């Protein structure tokens, strides 16, 4: 089943290759969607894909890349499974 999740990651998550590594992991799990930094120092992402793959992606977000220090991961449903062609980094 295809699911769509909105994820907000807090902690030391900017300037530690979080977005680039998220993109690599998303492509590994065949996830569509996007990731971006927020103005308040968080990383925000939308993951769309098979439920099991999206769950793996969310679990990865709890630790992120080696230099990250994740303090909190907030997950909510995303209102659409719009047809993203791939996974992108938004600026």
C-alpha cells in the first residue's frame, strides 16, 4: 500500500549532510518526495512509497547521517500521494 508521510526532524540536523544523505537513502528505498531545511534549523521531508519502505526511511531519520544529532522526529500523514517522479532536495 502506498502511503505519504510528512516528517520534521529536530536537533543538529543542518550542515551535517542530512539532506543529501536523506536523498540517497530515499532512492535506495524507492521513496518519492522531497527534503529541505527549514528557517528554524529543522529538516522537513515528505516520503511517499510502499508503507514498509516509508517506515524504514522514518526509522533512519531517528539517527540520520553520522554527524547529525537527532533530538526529535515528528511524523504526520501527508494529505496527498501526488505523483512525484523522484526524490528531490528543495531549497
